[in-house]
């Protein structure tokens, strides 16, 4: 009997202690647990990257425009009207700079334009600027790739002082493949380095020329096989 009374007293004491601790704690609203897979954080990060507005009404207008514009861009792309498709994508990106679908469509169009046309020609080391027969279109990409070897010669009789590299040869590697787009404005006809590979989008239309970088090409030998891919005209 005495043992039973002791156990009862001890249980009562423990119960009163628990009640006292609970009473001292502030009431807290239970917090919802976030998904363990990080999807909530990922969603928040994506919204932040898209630069979406906080105003629900403005956000609705954004979404409506982007959805309709996205459909229009794809429609133009399916019809092969790449210029209109790109213009729509650029308008989307003005509003939502990191919108992935517009970025992906622009990339797809760029890749399609890079394989629209193809031409393979030989560029000889002992000739000056050589006409590729390609008319570059402003705003359209082309890819130039050269393979093979050629021989570069430079023969000068010199004294002990040697010689300085001529000014016209200082800008590029000697014997390298150079390109130039001949336009109606001679000031814009500036050589550029091609080397083994070069991708470019011309700001102005013009005729594409290629040559070895040398002040006098007549004593060189050999040739390179050059493949040109992209969107261009042959005239």
C-alpha cells in the first residue's frame, strides 16, 4: 500500500512538472514543412530569374502576352518565316529577359539558318583576294571551316639590323586564312581573321573574299579546302 502511494505521488509530480513547462512556452502556429526535394526553392528561383512582376493583374497580362506571342513565334517558325519568328521572340525577351522557350526557339532558328546553304571551294596560297561566289546577307549567320595545309614564303635580303614586320602584316598571324566582306562602302571592307574556323553574322550585306595573309602571295604554294555553311546567296 505504501509503495502504491509513493508511485501515485511520483506520477502526480511528473504530470505537474510537464504542465508547468508547457504553460511557460508561447503558443506557436505549426509550420508547414517544405518539400524535401527542393522543388519549392527551385520554383521560387525560376520565378526570380524570369523577373515576373508582383502585381497579380500585371502578372496576368504578362502571362497572356507571353503565351500568345510564344504561339505566334512557333507558327512563324513552322512556316519558315524566321525573321518574323525571331522578332516575336525578341519582343518576349524584352518583357521577360530569361524566358527559356524564346531563348530555345532563337537557338533552333540560328541552327536552322546555319545549315540552309553549303558551298565548298579551294583557296590558293599564291593568289590575292579570291571571290567565294557568296553574297553575305546582313543579320544571317555563316560558318567558315578550312582544312589542309599551304606553304608560306618570305624571302628578304637583310643586313645585321634585320627588318621590322610591315604594318600591313602586324594585325594577323603570317600565313593564316583571312576573310573580307566587300560592300559598297570601302571603309567597311576590313579584313578579319578566319583561321581554321570562323562563325560570323555580318552587319552589312556584301561579297565574301578569302586569302592567305601575306604582303606578296605570288611565291606561296598549296591550297586550303574551305567549307562555307549558313544562309547566303550565290550570285
